[in-house]
């Protein structure tokens, strides 16, 4: 179970977040006008500082994966003796079947955050993830990792809802509960769509930066240094290691060994 706590907001804290988001947006709209006036008067340093006061809060709320200013974000489960293992960017025809076999051999469960266009290309893999007792989450339709956070409301809406439309018929009666933004970065347009779709936003508490690092030892070290009981571990499939083999297949067994050594279990939060 995900326990109520700092990541699951009360109505009061949700109301406060709504006001913070509104103030950030209003400030972004209003500030450029006086900043331009100051710049034209030759007071360029004051103009730059004024613009910074408007844009830095927006950037922090957008680029900090665990920031709750735009809305609720789950960054840990808080559950004793358990870890939530999450695997992004699949399904991958090479990695996914081997990951499923590895998890089954270890008695571990995971949530796979799938990209809609990949799921459409490999629907049998999505069904197999569900059949093996794992969970599927929404990771957008096209995974615009470098630009999703600056996309407008129309693109954000399509990316989330189109992925849901692809995944839902493959879910064998299960509901899609979770959404993870590409690279964890999202803007003010995301949470209204999540509310409409009945999705919650999931981030993480431990990651190995395997999206940018191909060294399996480095990735494992980063995960183990930050992994904690009741936390959320983030890994990625579909990548090669610097030795040319499958990165997650070098990383995942070592992570699972450490989880088992600590007496924890990999479970799907309910």
C-alpha cells in the first residue's frame, strides 16, 4: 500500500499548490512588461533580475521531477520492507522478455512505464507484462524527452491521452493508474490532463542515470547509494552498455540481489 504522507496531498495542501501554480503563471505573464521598460531605460541588470524572479520558479517546478508546485507527485511509497521497481521506455523486443524472466525467477514485481508508439508496435509484449502479474503505466505516446516540458497544452494532452488509448485495450481489464513524464520533466499543462484521465504522477527516489550512462558499474553504484526502504527505483530498458550488451540485463540482477540481501521485496503498490 502507498501510505498517506507528504506525497499524497490533503485538500488543503492541494489548494495551496493550486495557488502557487497560479502565482507563478501570473508572475510570468506580468513581469516581461516592466522588465522591457527597465531594459529600454538602460537598467538592464535590474531587468534581467526581474525576469529571473519570474522564470526561475517556473523552471524549478518544471525541471525538478519531485517538485509538487504544479500538483501531486509520488516519490516514495513509505512501505516498510518493500521497494517499488519501475522500468521505463519499453516495451523492447529484446529486453522486455528477458526482464520478465528475470523478475519471475526472483519473485519480483515491477511497473513498466511504456511508450505508446512502442506498445502499438509490440502489443503482445504489453499483454505478456500484464499476464506475468506486473503493471503498466503511461509514459506518453512519443517520449519527447528533450521537449515534453516545453510543449503546449494540445501536445501534452495528445501525448498522454493517445498513449492511454493504445494501452487501455491491451490491459486485460486492468486500469492504468500511473503516469511518468519523459525524464520526469513536466509543465503546468500536465496535471489537468492527469485528473481528466484518472492518473497519478509517479517520480522516483533512486536512479542510476542509465538514460545517459552506459557503464553498468556506475549505474548500479548510483542506484544502490540512493536506494531505500519504501522508495521507488527507476531503471530503463532498450539501451546498450559500453561493452555492447544490454545495459538493464547487467544492472537489474545486481539491484535485485541487493534488495534481497536487505530482506526487502519488489512489489507493486496497491
